[in-house]
């Protein structure tokens, strides 16, 4: 398998081989949703720290929005199974952020993120408890 680096500034028409074992960066696997006649990218390594930070923050924001969507859906209806799945997924995602993303993010952002995730976790647990309380109240009334 050949690996190439294309730089617009320094490109003079030759093929440049890059040793990816020595590069420190963030690996991405693009989704390749669009069909086009061009280069198909299977894997990309981002080296610029500010770009890495923006990419990771966007991924985290999208995931937190997903959890908030589940909380909002729980207010409308009875989605006990989805809440349990989301709660387990949130626990797993916390570990992923600590192990994988914390080296690219500053401490202030990590503290803020932990607070946000704690609030989301609390709301998910509260919505689970609400269903149990409702079930208990229904059975007491019968």
C-alpha cells in the first residue's frame, strides 16, 4: 500500500512518500458519501493542532446534541429503552473522550465538557426514575 502527501505550496509534480509512523496527528476515516470522479480518500491524518481541535469539538457537539434530542423525546413520550441505551452509550463515550480526545483538548474545555456530560447524565437518570415513580404510583392507585 502506497501513501502520499500532497501539499499545494511545495508540489512540483513528483510523488512524495511519507512515513506515517513518525507523524503525530489525528486519524480520520472519511464517510465518502458522495460519488465523484476523483481521489477516494480512505484515511487522513490531520497534523495542524487547531484543525484537530475544531474537528474533535464538532464531533463532541454532534454527540451531545444527540443525547439532548433523546432527553427531549423522553419528555414527549415513553422511551425507556432508548434512555437506557443512551445512558450506557454516554458512559462509554466519556471514557472515549478521556482516553482518545483529551490529548488534543485543553483542560478548561475538558472541565466544561465533563460538567455538560454530568448534567446530561443526570437528566437521563431522572427521566428513568420518573418512569419508575409513575409505575409505582399507578400500581398503588389500583
